C-alpha cells in the first residue's frame, strides 16, 4: 500500500488578517455592500441573535490590517450542559467572498476565534 502526499500549490500568501468584534452598525454596513440575488441570508443579520433564546452571540469581522473588512460573521453560542464550553453556529454564514481562492486564509481566523471563546464545535 502506498500513499501520495499532495501539497498545496505555491502561491503568494496574502497579508495576515485582522479579526475582531464589530459593532452592529458596522456589521449592517458591511452587509449592505453585499446586496444582490446572492446577498447575505437574514440569518446573518444582527437582529437574528435577539430571537435565539438560550444563545449568546458575537459579531466578528476581518480584513487586512488597516483596510476595509472583507468578511463578517454572526456567531451564535449555546452553553453545553455541565461544562463551560459552547456549541457555536454560524447560521448561513459567514458573509464573505466565497470565490476567493484563499478560503482557508479567511475562514481559519473566525473559527479560531470561536474556539478561543470556548466553542468545542462549530
């Protein structure tokens, strides 16, 4: 039995992303730039978090250092009984450019952020 190791293509890596909390106003402003037929789901609107009883939420955004945001996510966190851990859920999100060839580059930081917040599963 043999295995073939496949490595990623060598492409220039973009600059590291800045990730952090965003205000509901900044979040909604970003969503407004993503209109059209394939615009963001209503499940990614900050108001959705208020109707989810038993869940807490975080609004996070990311983009190049010193630049405009390139993605945002509404993260819902539900406490897991008997622990200090959470089940995290990004309802029909995050909102970003899914055609970007560097998905791992921008999807990794929000997932790491949720795990650092105590999420055991996303």
